[in-house]
C-alpha cells in the first residue's frame, strides 16, 4: 500500500466514522456501574433513545453487536417450532432467517432478487392464506445493507392491517436508524432491532430492541430459551437505572454524545441530509454510465448505494485499487453479489465534501481499473451538492 497521510476514508456502510465529540466523550474514566452517577446516565440515555426510535415504550440496550439484538427479538417473542415469515431482500435478511432456523423456528422465506424490498402485496397474500394464524411474526430488514434497498415499512404495516392478521412485525433498522425516516410506534412495529455502529455514529458494540406493548405481552408466554437476552430482568433493572450485568460503560458515554448530536441537528434534517447525499451518489453512478443495484425508485437507500459493474469487471479489484491508491475503504459485495458490486456508505458523520472526496476516489479507481465510465459522473454529483 502507498504511504498514507491524512485521514483514512471509511466509506463502508458501517461501522461509520465516529465523530471526535463522541470519541472524546468515550475517553473518560470508567465509573461504578452500580453507583448513582451511572444510574443517572442510564435513565437519561433510555429516555433520549425513545425519540430516535419514535417509540414511547421501552428500548432495551445490549452490550452486543446487531446480531445479538436480532436474536433477542426472536427469543423474547417466539416459541419452538413457530412459523415466521421473512423476505429474501439480501444477505442480512438471509442471515436472520438462518438464525431463526438455528433457534428452532420454521421460516417461510419469500424469494427475492436482491434488487427489491419486501413486497407488501406478497405479504398480504401470505397472511390471507393463513386463516389459522400459524404465522406468528413477520421479519423485515428495513434497509438491506447488502443491496442499498429500503423496504417500505408503512406499506407493509398497511398490508398486515388490511388482512387483520395478528402476527408481530419485527424490523431490523441496523443501517437505517438515525439515517432514514423511521417510526416504531406510528408504523405499528412490535420489535425494532438496531445497532450502534451506523447512523448512531458509535463504534460497534451496542445494540437495541425497541419493544411494543403487544411484544411485551407476547414475551410473557414465549418459550424459546433465553437468558442473557431476556427483556424481563433488563427492564426491571433499568427502572433503577441499572443493568443485570456489567454494561458497556464507555460506549454509553459515547451514546449520550451521539444522541445530543442528533438532537442538535434535528432528525428531519438528519434524514434530509442522508437523502440528498444518496441522490448525489446516484447522480454520479448514472453519470458514469453504471447501474444502481436498487431497481425500484421508491426504495433507494439513504444510507448507502450499491453500484453494479459490467459483468467482465471485478468490483473487489476496484475496491482493492481504491484502498491501495487513495486509502479509502468501500463496502464489498456480500453473498451472491461478491465481486459484482461495491457499496458506497454515505451515512452517519458525513458532509458534502466527504461525499465529494469519496466520489472522486471512486471515479479515479474505476478509471485505474479500466472500467469504462463517463467522467461526467463526479460533476453530476457536484451539481446536486452545489445546488442553491
Ligand atoms: N442487519 C443489518 C441490516 C446489518 O447491516 C448488519 C451488519 O452490518 C447486521 C444485521 C448484523 O449486525 P452486526 O454485524 O452488528 O452483528
């Protein structure tokens, strides 16, 4: 690798760049997690998280990556052998399905082409075909980080309501929370799964479940084995500002600072910023003469863009050259998209010039690897960014 100077460009779709303010907040002495200062911190954080989820009810915080919060959502609400409905929107939906099966659930997994979100029409059809209510939960990944496709949760909710089916709605917002408009209560979501390392601008290591009243009631009779993930003891301890185990104290300091940053900017502005950066990125991709993987205009992700390369070109080679020459990391194609796409993360702690630099690096990398492109791509993005 060439000698690198300046800051590394971390433009993968998470973990994202951690703001200096958050890093500084974490660089404080670790305190007694059973003491009064910690109880005050916990109480403030649990309150501060609610508006970010759009949830009036509890948000459970785990010292775990997002995968842990996936497991928590399943084991707290379901019993062995029960049926859940999932949608093959991409790599992460596939991993969640595999987890559900390992836990002893049955999964009806609606096949997908990894270029579209979950289809509300298909959801309504599946639920109508289940008059005995065997389907206990519908699992949807809001923003498929492997494809840059965002499923339309309000329309999926409407499809469930239209059938009168009582299945729970479990939604993974790991790469959308704090980046793309999301409303746990208003959209009737029962469990929202989230992680710290993307829109929340923290390092990896915290994950979350926002829980509806219906999900809480269901958890009283759910029989999948659970211990560490059990909401019950955590919610009980949280009432005293505590946790039933040692929490990730310094990540929680960072969380407090990240919540302050989101509040200062204002969530509507945060979402608008992400949408605008996504639009500028798509303008660049199309300007280069390349294809955005997401195939539905209504489902473009605000947090990342997946770029499809012509078949004879290797997306991993492009990423390798860009890392080597320009010290920038881009997201790899995952699962069946390996080598076919690369992903540009434009979420979290990010601004116009970070995007301009990112897209300049991508354009130069495409040229260096011989991918035929039109140099107008970068200009098309700058036109979006520079619009009055
Ligand atoms: N779900 C989505 C949409 C993700 O993007 C990821 C990770 O990137 C996960 C789940 C898994 O989360 P983690 O890697 O934090 O365990």
